[in-house]
C-alpha cells in the first residue's frame, strides 16, 4: 500500500513486450471474457494490460512478459484493425453502421441521434465485451 491507500502494483504499467509502448491495465474479468479458451489458462491469476499501439499485433500482455497476439481474443480490437471495426461492442455497432446513418441516410446529426437510432454506447456490458473493458 502507498500513502493513497492504493496498491502500488496497480500504478505500475509495464510497456508492451512486443513494441515497448505503454499500455493500459485491463480488468482481469475482461480478459477472461474475451480470450480464447485455450489461452485462458495463462491468464489465471495475473494482472493484464492491453497494448494501445495500432500497428502492434499484441493484444494483452502480463507483467511477467507473456503476451498474446490479436487472434488470441474473440473480438477485433477496434484501434488495431481496418474498417469495418466495432465502435460499440455491447450493441455490436461498427464504424460503417454509424457512417451509414450520418452520410448515407443522413438521419443522424448528433451523438444523441446515433444513440437513439443504433443503440451505440447505450450498453452496459463493456466490461466483458470491449477489449479495453471500458
Ligand atoms: Zn505492442
Ligand atoms: Zn440514424
């Protein structure tokens, strides 16, 4: 524990072992929900992080230096793939779907419209569906 009463280990984010860029900590529940069953064994009790570099093929990694490629998880990571990619994992909305509302059908001109028409960002399951857990 440090002075703030938080666990010290939670404030230390190791860089991605593959590209060396800083990642973000991911709730272990998220990792367990999305990682392929065959890989689940490896993330049993570990802290997991997600690589945030669009060009790096590493998805999750651990403090111990294990890492998994993008194929190890069951959904595409939106910032690492080419369009169409999921924008909202809870409601299964892709960037294409939003674009269609905005520029093709021209029925949506605001975030509220998009939420109302597609349900994007109205889900509550990000923790187990979105690879970042947010
Ligand atoms: Zn990386
Ligand atoms: Zn619309």
